[in-house]
């Protein structure tokens, strides 16, 4: 079966990034070779100081690379005029414009500045682009609302609508869900994935929320202070150990069975669990919370068995019953590591 290859929106070639300090070049990441394709959402993740912001600023054109180069839509970046650049790549930063009298419609309309020229007069094409951008982000009913009256999530959607009105094939966002509540973060990530898929945008975000990045991103770019940048599809990166390896030494450990990062401390006990979903998941969750590791592959003297209905939960040691809880609620309410010493 022939695999459909998505067109390349951005590609780097031996790109070395950094900054100047006291007349010296400080290298942050070197020899970067990565690709951002149309129709994909890519998440750039890594600890503070690893080079996320420097890479974003370099690819956005805010600062030059130390060496190497990159292309947008198959063209070297040096061949772009300022106006061509504005029609090719849009940036959504975490800072919000400080304008008390600026409405949502005003903000989104400012995304059309690369097309309106000096006069700033909106044509029919501009108005249709603005309307489509607000409709795509679900803020049409807020068009006349002032920005300082919006919630954090609404403001973030307005900023994304501005970038859509700019009608660029590439969109970059710096921590788009940083100041949102949990439902708001999910809505923003879902929106970005839908925009990538249905409008064939090439979208790159920086984020500290690794869980959401694993859930919604098509590809990950992993950066670290002491490792070269690594890119790949989330699932293979998790299964082949690369995701776990990239966070080695940072006092967290990636659990490939749950897709979660946990504090890298030795477990108090190892336990196997026999239960049906979803009870198995939440039993594991509770045991992990008590620093107990749930294992399926290694021998352990401790074994927890739950009936199909969850009406009885039993703990065995070397096949000897040592504790019984009458139901799942009883287990979650009264479980303690003390039972292992009974």
C-alpha cells in the first residue's frame, strides 16, 4: 500500500540555534534536522532552559540562527520579503495586546494586515476570511466583545482566530494552553488538531503539558540541555524507550503502561492486579498514589484480585489471603500500606 506523504511546510538543515551574550555566541542546540508537514500538529517539549523558546524564535524569524538554514514551503528563508513572510507564517504568543477598547473583531481583522496594504481597508475577501476564522474558532457571537472582558480561553481562541485570518500555511504557538483551566486546555488542543487536519495547516506549539501533547500531537520534538533534538511519532517514542530516556536524570520516570510521568522514586512494594476495566485502571491509580508499583511481567508475592462486579477485593501474599475489602469504595476509603505488614 502506498503511503501518502504530506507536503513539507518547514524543514531545517544542520540548524544551530543560540544567542549572543557579551559579544559571544552561545549555542543552545546544534545540527537540528526536523520537518514540519502540512496537516500535522507538532508539539515541542522539554524542560526550561533546553532551547524551546530559542528554537521557536529562530523558526519564527525573530532571531537569526548561529549556523545552518531552514526552508519554508521549499524556499530558503532568505528569499522571503517581509510581506511574503507574513503571508506564510503566523505566530501566537502568550502575551495579549493591551488595548481596552479593542474588540474581538478588531483583533481578528488585524490578521489581514499583510493583505490590506497601507490603507488597511477590508475587501470582501478580507471580511470573508475574518468571518471564517471566527466561525472556525467558535467566537462569532463574541465579535463585538472587548478583549479585556473575555476569559483566558476566549482570548486564546481570539488570538488563534487572528492567525487563521492571516491565512498562513504555517502557525506557531507559544504555550497556547498555559493559562487555561483543564477543560480549556483540552478544547484548545482539540481545536488546533482539527485546524491541522481539516484546513491542512502546519501547526507547531511549545508546551509543558506532556500529557496533552501525547494525546493530541501527530509528532513530538524533544529537546534537552544535554541531548540532541529528537523528533518522532508519540507512540513509537514511548514504546522504544526514547521518551523515557529523554527525561532520565530529571527525577521523573515515564511509565509506558499508563503514558504518565511519575516521580522517580523506588516503589515500596510491587503488586499484580487482577480486575476488569475500568476498575483495574483505578486500582492501579490508587496503588501508584501510595507509591506501590503495579506490574504484569515480573513475579511478585503480592496479588490483588477483584470480583467481576467489584463487590469484593482481596489481597494475597504468596497465595495466602491477608486482607479483604467488601467493595471498591471500601478499598479506596480504607486502603493503607499497613496491610503489607500484616
